[in-house]
């Protein structure tokens, strides 16, 4: 847990990951705020191995919040580069999460009608979206590619594609929000088509950086998402040469598909690539049990642990004996 580790091209001082528990703290122009700088640098200084910078919108049309971090202009690049430099100066590696909100936004925020895989309305705080077409897809792919290039230029060690949080790529995966039957809907391979296209194009332009894929399936189970869908999903991502998988559960030890196996165990049966375990890991005991599954290589801890005084020393004392 606390020793240096290298996973493919990603070298870390330990296996502890900071997921962005606090988001939407950027300035209104999408640049890094003083609060963000202080937050990430402080946790890097305390011992985190990998700091994941919160979801940055890859295009104005994909912006979810007025105080969301952006990575779609050179102005954003400059502020992110300073943040990355400050985090790395404290000894941590840096991942930048790239995101497109899809239907989970409003015209007030983005200046146009939102787009999604089908016509969706997430509620009173959002506008009804229009269904994206092939022209939109070409733009979306380029938005992600250019954002990945900016992340590389900013000095990030890894990029993470946000396929969770009910954002665009998650909407495509969901039978509830995606009711189309073309190249982007229907079978699991079609529902993953946009994600795969984005990753393949990023791989062509950003060869050196590992690509991680963030996803969650718990909200899809009641709509029929099953173990075959999960296998098809991982197979699709493997075809795009994803380097790490980041499955998120409500609780990391929850069982899936009416078996005694957790999500990371199911993912681990389908790939040998590194896995980031995340899901309410808020105590050393839960962390011990998760480590005991021997499926994950990295562990994203709950904010409760990070807010504990001297949390790193506390974890060393509790966890070191089992290694």
C-alpha cells in the first residue's frame, strides 16, 4: 500500500488515490481557483500517491456547472498547468478527469440546447436535450482529443475519461436514457461506441499517457444491466486499449449479479489491467477487506479518511501489519 509502484507507464509513490470529492470550485471562467489549488496541494503534501483533478469540461456544450473546471481553451490550460506543477512538487502524480455533461446541463449554462443519446430531461434544473447526430459525434470526439492534448501539455501523468456521474458517456451506456437503435444504442457494443471512438482517437494523438475509464453500473441494474453487459463493456474498452479501469460502487464490498462477488472482482475476471477500487472506503477495516480481495491495484479512499488529522500515519499504523 505504501511502497512505490509502477503500473504500465504510471509511477506512483504509493497506491492511495484521491478522487475529486469536492467539485465545482473553479472560477466562473472555468480556470483554477485559489480554493482548488489549496485543496489539491494540501492533500498531495500529506501523502496521496495519485491526485485526480475533478471533471473538466471538454467543451462549452458539455459544461455541467457555472463553477466547473474547464479544459477547452488555452486559458484553462495555463491555470491547470500551474495546479499540476504545484501538486507534483509535493511528490504526487496527477490525473485529469475529462467530462462532457451531455443532457445533464441547461441552456442557461452552455448557451445552447444540450445534447444526449436520446431526448432526456433530468428535472427542473436541466433542459430537455436533443438527440446527437453523426456531426455532433465528430465534434464530441475532437473535443475529448483536444482536451487530452491539453492535459498532456499541462504535465498530467494520466487522463481519466468520465463514463459515470450520469454524464454523456454514462447516458449512452444506460438503457433508461439511451433508447436508440443505431450505431450508438441497443446492444452493449453500440452503447459503448462513443466511448470507444473517443479513446481510440485520443490514443492516436496522446500515445505516452495512460488512459483510465471511470464507470458505475449500480443505477443500471434495475434496468436489466447484467454480467454479460459488464463483460461486453470491458471487452469494448479493451479494444480501445484502456490502461486502467475505475469502477465505482455505492460500497466497494457490495455484491453484484446475485453472487458473492464484488464489482472489482467481476471486472478483475475480465481484464488483467490495473483496477482502481472505490466505494465508501471510509475506514481501515474496509480498506483491509478490499485489499484482501486481491483484485485492485489502487485504492480511492473516502473523504472521511482524508479529513482525519495525520491520516497517512494513521493508515500506516492500521494497514502495514497485513502487508
